[in-house]
């Protein structure tokens, strides 16, 4: 990939990673798009992101390219793999040759599956925000046409390896920030909705009090006592009773004719 093309793709990926403050945000689609960017930037076979919460996997997002491969290689990491290792340590797992890892029994289930897909090497970087691990990004690199038996388990990182790790970590950091911002956005939306509902409920109760006071020709305090007593005796939320009063349903009409007892 041409240098300027890579820079342009990285810039587009970072902008997309930041675009999470939307009501239509979908986590799986978001992770897939970032995985696609990673594959294009690194000329990889596939890539995938595993989100982990309290030690449990909560979501996968895999690249459009060879998505079955990527999903399979993420799902097989129940008992170990580059994603879990990077998540646990909070540090990148540099490129690892699959054949050498399999020969040394490192991640046996994962490496056996990776060999079936002709994956030559893999690496992973953590998704972390303010020191809190959120998951990991895993990149799957195709193997050479004629693999060398001398590939080591931990080869000395080449400049290309270091660039790949840096690009992947940059995307992972951007994703972690985007996901954290979306979580805060969702929390504020929920709180705003709760406050709006509480305000609307208060308005309905005040309106019902006014209607009852007019029907009964009493003060607002007496009307509220009657409203509250009716809600308690019928085991109903007072807001629901207020809504009935405003709508003029039969029960609410009966309430309007009753005299309030002690509070």
C-alpha cells in the first residue's frame, strides 16, 4: 500500500472510531468497520476485536474479509490465545509464528485451528481506557507459500512488525476511546430520559390535583390526599391514577366523588 494511501486510510479509520455519539450506534458494526480498516492497513488475512467484561467475552467484531475465519479464531480462544494474553497483560503480543507456537504447545487449540486456515503469524494489542482493559484486537497474517522450518516462536521484530503493532495499537486505542465515550453518552441519555419522565409525571399529578380540586371544590392539598389514598388502596402508581383522572376514566370519576379520609 502506498504511504500516502495508508495515511489516508488511517485518518479515515480514526475519524470513524470517534463517531460513536449516535442513537443508531451498533457495537458489532463498529467493531467490524475497525477490523476492516486494520486488514486494509496491514494487508492481513483477517482481523477481529474481542470485548471482555469481568473476564467474560461480551462481544465479537470481525473483518468483512474472511469473517468466518476471524470469528472462528476468536471463538476458539476460550482457554488461551493472543487476545486473552494481551487482555490479561494489558500489553501487545508481538507477531508470533503459528507453526512454532503450535510446536511449543502455546495456545494449542488456537494454533491448531489457525494452521487449518494457513495463517502464518498473529499478533494482538489491547483495548484499554485509563488503565482499564476492555478487550483486544487480533490480527491474522497469511503464511508464506514455502514456510521456513527455522521460524522461531519470538522472532526479532522487524521494522514492518513494529509498524504493524503501532498501527494496530493506534486503532485499538481509538476504539477504546470511542466505546468509552458511547457508554457515557448512553448513560447520560438514560439519565435524561429518567429526569424527563419524572418531570412529566409531576406535571400529570399537578394537573390531576387541579381537576380533582375543582370537582370536589376543595383545596389542592385535599385533592392530593385523595389521589394518594386512591393509589394506595388500589395498589397503583400515583402517576397512573393521575393519568386516569386526566383521561376521565370510570375509576377516576369515582375518585373525584369520594371524600378524602385521613392522610
